[in-house]
C-alpha cells in the first residue's frame, strides 16, 4: 500500500474493527472477555446469532472515532455433541475462574500479554482433528485461544480507485492475495451500505502436544467499505459518524469461513499444494 501510494505510511491505515473468538463456558466467553473493552470505554451494541455455526456475537463501539470497533463471537459449546463438549471442557476447565478478574486492566502491556498467552494446555492433534470435523470454529479457538482472529482495513478513505471493496480487491488480486469467495468475494449488506471482503487465512506450522506438527489456519485480514448514509449524501466533509455503522450477520457468517478448510483448500490447489 505504501509502494502504490495508497497511504503515506503504515500509520495511515485505518483499522475498521478487530475480531476475537471465544468459548462459551462459564469462566470464559463473552461475559469475561468484554470486561477488557468495557473498561476502556467501549459500549456493547447489537447481538448476532449464527445458527449453522452455533455462535453468538456482539460488537462494541469505541470511545472515540480514532479507535477500531471490536467484534467478539462465542461458541455455543452446549450445542455441540457430548464428545466435542468433553474435549473442549478437558481444556477450558483448567481455567477455574475468570482470568480477566486477575488482570490490571489499567496496564495495557499486561492486557496485551494476556491476549497472546495460552489459557490452557497445548491441544493434541487428535482432539483438534475431532473438533475440526464438527466445528472448525471450535478447532481454531482450542489452538489459538484469544489470539487476534483478524483486523480490518477501512478502504473508503483511500484514494480512488482503491476506495471501494471492488477496487481494493483488484489491487489485492494483482498482488496474488487469495480472497475468501464464500458467498462471493464481496459480501454486501441488504441495505447496500456495508461491503466486506477478506483474505483466506494464513496457514501456520503449528506444534501440538506430543510434538506433532501440522499446517493449520491462522489469522486473516478483512476489508470494509462503509458507505455514506442516505441522509448525509452530498455533505462536503464526510466523517465516520456519517457512514453506515455496525455489522451484518449475513456478511459476517461468510467472513468466518476465511479460516475454514473449504477456503484453505482453494489456496492449496491454486498453489500446487503446501
């Protein structure tokens, strides 16, 4: 982006939102995780439910326009098979009380370390594989814990022709970036005001308990175009508050699949295997 003149420096890239995944168990999940962002002045907004993926989610509005939105999803562990629940609880039960309650939330470095720390022991490849068959989301979380799932580049403030998701996708594909095509490469909200795309997750060389190593889905990058709300079209100066806010369940449902094997397999095929 710097080389093409889209931004003057990396600091100019606007982060639309950051997303995290959690397990819906009593001592973890949304009710625990959201304490971090509520402490920093974020406000809890709309709920979302993803029936086929057995997920709940909320988004959190930032205390100022210079900060990214937060999107947090939670696996409905109780909706999985008994075997999958037993596997998950064999790990999450190691966390016997809410770990956020032990954090000094005024210490930003401590919070950062927490988000990059393992909350339970390293999973076995057998358990990961079993979860992968039933819930790819569950498998992702059992290995990655709270590690950043994705961040999102706001494209609408970039110079033309890269200021739309369509134009930015052309730029990305020219660079050889593989895009998630579940539901189409561009996901569009029913009102036509929120357009999103995302890369296929980077695969990482992951070590499991016992020393097994396998390539698995890591994190990815999303791209968002928030169009101007109808009542503000024609304003000379467009600010963040004039654009479509929030999220769209239909879009997010397909974005989740950026870490799924159906997308990773497309990359493996196009690249001639890993």
